[in-house]
């Protein structure tokens, strides 16, 4: 800062935060940042939801959970796959061409989920109508300038958070849907067993306050799991078919 700058120094020439007390600045920031963040999250969420709804037909086609529901009314388990996986400890190291893991068990559903149940989580934000107390609102021009800066910072943070939420939701949607498809593939190969469901019909159940007529209880007795004996797996490609396919591809 030059001599002239020092000579002409005034409250108006200071940054907004320097023209107010630290206590007051902290008070304003604690109110303005959340307000701006909530507004940014709500505004950006509304835009993202609108963009997703515009692609609803394509998303309905890509993520058909209803087609994955099993005959017993259960949604398949989610199975992850890692290729060229390596696990190491201090005493040993294990390498596997493929490693499968059940990360979410099969579960009963009355209605199959949709992509909305995944992608809209955390994005259905209501605009707040509550205003702060007058005591925590800016009073001077310096405070108003600082308040505006904090509102805009919070707004940008809220917008960024909405994008991050959608990205996380999309990753979970893809993980679960692909994991359920992977279960169907492994089931056809005999590498995983189906859940076992016991059915216990009861004509009447309940108590003095509630009665269920024609009540039937479905209960999972075994969630199923991986078949660890490879001799029980089923070959999905007939012997020689792979070579024949390769020959055909080579002839093209």
C-alpha cells in the first residue's frame, strides 16, 4: 500500500469484512451462508429434476426394476464385481481374476423401485419462507456488502452440493441396477442360489383391535448366497461354441 493509499484510507475503501467487527462478521456469516446454500440447493435441484423428467422415457427404459422382481415378490440382491482383484495382508497376498460380493441382500417389495427413488433423494428441496431475526440482518452499508458476499458464496456452495448429490445418487442407481442384473447372470450360471421363502397361510389373524382375513405370511428362511463348489456351476456356452464363434467372427 502506497503513502497516498494510506493518506486516503477510509471506511469506504476497506474490504467489507474489515469495516465491521469480527463478532458481527461471524454472526452475519453464520446466518447468510446457510440461507444462500439452501437457496442454491433448492434452485439447482429444481433444474436437475426438470432435466431428469425431460429424459423420463429414456430413463424408464434403461432402469426397468419391475422386470427384475423375482416370482416370490423379492427384489434381487445387489452383487458387486471386481476384476483382477488383489487382497493383501502382512503374511499373504491373494489375487483373483474376478471377485464377487453381495452388498445388499434380496428383499420383499410391494412396488418395484424406479430411477426416481434413487435420483431424487436429497433433491426434493422446499424453498424456505422463514426470515432471520432483525438483529442478525445487516445494518450498515459495509455489513450489507459483506452479507451479499456471504449469500452468494453460500448459494454457489448449495448449487455445487446439488450436483454432488445427483452424482452420488446416479452412482448408487447404476451400482444397484447392474448388481441386480449381475445376480440374474450368476443365477443362470448356477454360481448363486435363490432366496428361500416359507409361506404360512392363516385364515384369520389379529387381535381385538385389528383382524386380517385370509392372511398369508411370507418369510425369508434363507437369503441364498454364492455356490462355492464350481462342479455345481452350469456352463452357459456349449463345448466348442466359443471356437465356432471365433471362427465365424474371423470369417467376417
